[in-house]
C-alpha cells in the first residue's frame, strides 16, 4: 500500500480548475478505501485512472512544448479538432486509450515502449468487464499490479526529462525581460504561475528541472537574469522538499 502513494508524486502540484483537483482526490480516495477494505479489484480501477490522468498531463505538456509535432500527430485522429483545441488535459480521454500513447512517440518512446504502456489498458479491461469472475482478490496480486503501473509511469517520466528542460529553458528566456514586461514582477509569482502552474508541474517534474544545466544559456545576453531566476526556482523548491 505504501508504494502506491508514489503515483501522487507524478501528478500536478496544482490545477487550473477546482474540479480537476477534486477528481484526482476522488480517484485516490476510491483506491484507498477499496484497498483498505480488501476490495482489491475495485481498488485497481481508480488507480489505473490515476495512471491515465498522468498520461494526459504528460501529453498536455507535450502539446505546449512541441505544438508542431503534436499537430502532425493528430492529423489522422478521429477527434482531431477537439484534441488540438483541448481546454484541459482530461480532454484527451476523447482519444481511444489504445491510441493515446502514440503521442508519446514525440518524446522518443518507441513502439515497444508505447505498446507496454497500452498493455495496462488491457489489464484494466479484464478487471472492469462484468464476466462473473473476481480476477484480483489477493493483496500480493494487487500490489504487483500497482508496481507494474509505477514501472511504466517512471519510464514515461524518464522520457519527459528533455522536454521538461526545454520547458524550463523557454520559461527562463521568456521571463528574462524587464519586470514590468513580464506577467508577474515578483519572481516567486512568475515561477509559480508561469512555470509550475501553467504546465501542471508535478513533484517529479520539479526534481527533473532542478537538474537543468543553466550554464547552457551562458551565451545569452540576459544570462544573469536567467541564472538569478533559476536560483529563485531552486530556493522555492529545495531538494529536500522536491524528492
């Protein structure tokens, strides 16, 4: 049970809409209460939905940072217009679950990897069908299925790191302007709203961005301002809290 908490580190620190936070809390509470009461098969359904929510938030970040690649990836999607104009990460549920993982090819996941990600959907379907069988009524089996999900979550997160660094780099460049020209004069507000909140950053995203090499921007004329803002970011999210 304790290991299951790990998925929360991959989900956003904050949400744009109250309903999004309520939904994630609802899913976790549903998992927790069913697990504690030994209803392991029912517990795994909301846990899988937390997994899919993580996937949707990752795809949202991909759409923000790789808009051209994302647009090309939607050309043959049945719900192309809805996906491209998605107002929320949860809009991606309109894409068939077996297909949505193909967006992860944009960040370098190969066919074998996206296939492994999608296999979890098949496992979920076995639990969800009214077939007259209790497929998972053993805690060890449930714990293994949770562990299997977390393995795939970690694999996706690892592929997201270059994109997260790109996100941070773009933020630093865009924010290295006179204070009156950026969205928030206060650096903490700028970081919180325009980086972490805007991109649905999770604790794991923040950990990844702490490893960004700001010296790669040293040739930029506004490097001093960028380095200062990056230091502010590190101070706001110290390693002891991010890990």
